[in-house]
C-alpha cells in the first residue's frame, strides 16, 4: 500500500525496459512488508546530471545504476566506497540524509553466488576468468580479495585489455594473462567463470570455449549469463561431468546486498530469484 510515508527506490539505465530488478526488489519488499516501492527509470546519458539532482530533490532513498551509467554516475556522488572506486563502477547509490553514497555490489554478488549457489565454501587455488570487460573487473576484484585463490588465469579475446585490467587491479603475481584460445590447454582449474557475453541471447549457440577439453568433473563452471538459464558453456560443463551455475544467483545476490544497504534488512533471496524467473517468463511470453 503506497502512502505518504512510502520511500522510493529504483534503477536508472538506458535501455531499462527489460530490467528484472523491479520484480526482484518489490517481491522482497512485499515479503518483508517494508514501506518502500522500487521503480524503473529510463535515463538517457545526457539526462544523468538532472536524474541525480532529481534523486536529491525528490529524496529518493536508493537507486541501482545499470548500463551505460555505472562509471559516469561517479562524478555526481558525495562519497564512493573503496570497492566501487577500485572497480571503477557504481551500481548502487544510497541517499543517506541528503548525501549520495556510491557502492558496487557485484563483487559481493559473485562470491556469494559461488559459495551459496555453487556450494564452494572455499574457492580453489586456481581459477580461470574469461573476459576483461566491466563485469570481469568486479569479478577479478572479488577473486583477488579471496586469500585462498593463489592464481587467476585472466583470458580474453583481446589480450591487451586483460593485461591492462590485471595491472589496474594490482594482481601482485597472482594474475596470469592469456588469450581466450589458450583455455583449452589449461589443467587443474577448480573454477572457471565466464564473464563474456558469449552464449547470451540472441547468440545462444556460442561458447567462450571452442575446445571444452579443459573441463573436468572436479570443477565448477560459473556463467554470469542468465538468458538463457542454461548456456552452451553450461551444457559443455555437464557433458564433462562438471557442476555449473548460471548468472541468476549473482544477479540476485548483488541485488540483495543493495537492498540491505538501503533498508538495513537482509532480503529473502529465494523470493528475489523466483520473482526474476517469473519476470523472464513474462518477458518471453
Ligand atoms: P560487460 O560489462 O558485460 O563485461 P564489456 O565491458 O563490453 O561487457 O565486455 C565484454 C567482454 O566480452 C569482453 O571481454 C569481450 O572481449 P574483448 O575485450 O576482446 O572485446 C568479450 N567478448 C564479447 N564478444 C566476444 C566475442 N565474440 N568473442 C570473444 N569475446 C567476446
């Protein structure tokens, strides 16, 4: 029930029509009976300064930030968390008594998903991360923060970009850079994470692994893609006897962390996952 005391949360992006965040957050707010609502806001790049001014003027309590604003939004905030500063992107803004504080919850999202959805209490010593874009940046930051991870193989089509990313995040000898084509020859990887868009709708029949020979039954394959829910990479993993998870968990856990930052309450993550799934079904119908 929306009343005079209801606080507003939302997500800004361009495009925004396909976001599943309103479904996830409103489901969690309803489950907990919190006096908030969560709305999508279409904000074109040129309107970003006005959108942030509007956030202050309207006393919007919190916003998620998605493509293409995650970097650009940083200059309009009053404070940026260490994590978001190093990752170089903000996906969550909290309006704290008129001060806009920027956070990045993607790193939390991937680690929590690996632990809870992937059943990895401890990450393995050797991890392969495919891709070197925006998503890879948050994931590499998250992996470097895990002491048990000794070596990260950062593999990308454009090797230069992987080198720049590894240098930026200061892997201190823990990051080995290579080309995507090299993954076939690598053994003893306990965890392989795909952060590229390969396999994502409408390119369902592509995989970052041309040769899936490196996959084995003692590993977890984590794809950050969640449309489709089972990617070609995940099917390759299954054929090799490896366990696999899709990106739905990371999506839900990063949202859950944002929710906690805004409300101070831990949301029911399974309700958020169910709401996202229902949203995908509606969108596909
Ligand atoms: P995101 O924010 O989702 O990470 P991004 O920053 O555009 O998106 O990064 C996309 C990633 O997918 C990059 O690692 C990109 O590789 P390049 O750095 O070589 O461009 C990777 N990628 C996209 N399309 C690809 C393709 N057809 N083959 C291999 N890698 C691809």
